[in-house]
C-alpha cells in the first residue's frame, strides 16, 4: 500500500494467516520517554514506537527541556532514541505545548510540567480537549501545584510551581492515567508523596508505571491496596528496549478469529505487564485456539465466532472495540461489561460501537458500562465511521475481513499508534481498495 485514501473497502479474501511483528508498545514508549526526559544523564530507548502519539510525547518532553536524538532509521535494527534528561529541572516554554490527540501525553506531561518554576500550558486537538483531566488537576493542587483549566477540568491546562509533596487520593474511575501521572512526577516533589487510587480502574496500567519507575531508580513502595509512597530522589539514566504492543497485537488476533485464519505474533514478551496481553484468552471464548511458546503467541480462529456469554473487560477496557467487533460476527449473544471508562476515550466508544455495528445488521443494546451484542443477523454492506479513533478503525477491519461490502471511513487514523496496521492486514492475505 502507498498513501492511505480517505476511505476504503475491505475485501473478504477468506482466512487471514501469517506471522507478524507488532509495533513497539505505545504505553511503554511514552512512559519510558517521560522517565528518560526527567532522569540524570543520557538514556537510550531501543526500538521505540514511531507514531503520532509517541511523536506528541517526544515534542512535549523536548519543550520541557529534554533533548531527543535519533540513532539509525525507524524500522531498522538498532534504531534508538538517545534522550538527554533534565534531572528534574523542567523548563517552562513560552508557547503552549501541543499534545495532539494523545491522552497519555497530556495527562503524564501535565503532572511533570507541575515541576516547572514557571507556567506551562498544554493543549491539543479538539477531541483531546474533550477528554477530562479534572481528578488529576485536583490531585496536583492538593500536592501544592498551581493549576488552571480553561473550562472545568478539561484541557487546555496551565500548570507550574512545583510539587510540595504529601498524601493525595485520586479518583481513577475515569482513567488510571491520573494515578500514573502523579506517580511519574512524584520523585521530584520536595517531600515524599503518597498516592491512593480510589474507584474501579485498570490496575495493571498503574503497575506498569510503578514497575518502570523502579527500573529507573525511583524509590516507590506499595503501602496497601491501590496505594504507593514515592520518596524523593529522581531517576537515573537507563538503556532499555521497548517491548511489543499487546494492544496492537489484539487487533491482529481479531483478524484471525473473525476469518478462521491463523495469526502468529512474534516478539510477544511473556513477561510483559501490559493487561491486554491476556486478550487472546478472551478470543478463546469466541472459539479461537490460543497457543503460546516463548515469545510467540498464535491465535487460530474458528469457522465462525461463537457467542462468548458474559465478558468483563474492566482490566483491559481498550479491547472493548475488538471484542465488540468479534461479537458482532458471532451467532448468538455476547454481553460486555466493566468498560464505562471507554466513554471517555478518543470518543464515546460504547455509543460509537453501538451505532456502527447496527449498520452491519448486528443487534446492539447499549448499557452504561457495556454492550449486549447479537451478531446472528449481521450481513455487512455498510460504511463504518471511525470517529478519528484508531482502535475503532482497527477493530472494524475484522468486520470487513469477514463480511462483504464494508467500507472504513478515515482508515488513516490508525497512525495514532499503529501506522503499519493496514500493511500488516495485506501481508496476512487481506485486500483493500479505495472506496
């Protein structure tokens, strides 16, 4: 494929099969890049993700005083970023920092920008400005930072003044990123910081944060359920390779499950803490066969997905998109719960999924925290809007690879986290053509 058109039709070609190396993890890349930007000395990040989201984080940490240099070329062996850190001495640029569409960037960087002596303003594109950060703003104020938002807890946000330290409770029902953001900045507070996370959340993402902090030399300790104490001390430069993106791999496994194919994902570290790494087990409930050997995970799909019953996705809410797409192809009813948080992602994913999957003939009931989907009568023959949401676009690929006449609008939005997704689909035997 060359340039991605504004819309294209996915042509069902039968079972999609092959071996794929997924991109590096967006969640890990953005965490490690932020740690490197704060650390003393020069760090090396090997195999970082090159995407719109990681580019947003890279631009922002540069604006806050770090320096990032490319070594080699993206996609080639040995490609790395050399990051000269600030040692926690965060700059206050004269212009607002553009976080584009990246939620991890604006949330994590808002907490780090609180360390600056002067004022730092962070903003982004319109969909990002509709994503809430109110609980993070409250937490940073409680820790002594000066924070102002343009409209009641939504970006743009202006922050600075340093973090005094102390104890703070954060409502993370809307996003675990609020807790991760405060934890990432906490080693540079003037006194120790204790963070308590309140409410249901994807706890594994906070564990991903604290584990990375520990590797980079932070003094962070659990102090009870969903609570951590971070002592002052900062980060030390590291040399680290970014692991695979389990969230992106889930979309590839979805293609196998939808079409009765067999997709092997390589470089899938068995030691990852990414919660989406267990999503293949969810696909097994739709009839897929899952095998793991070393760093290779293989998903072989059934002739047709079967209804999976009740599925709680509270630990991996990003995968409501792929799960819903497969449910819309299954003969029977699947109920997805635990994903109310998905209403505050790139778009209201529950409403978007209900709206678009009804177009292909699936019966969808929208509930406050999930969806009830019956795919028995799905036929395809529809144009599916993606709402500028990368995960909707990648999940709808599974629908189009199975059912005829499915057109994806704005397929290029996958560049947010997986620019090579459509090329991967074609390598697996799929076909797309401009619509």
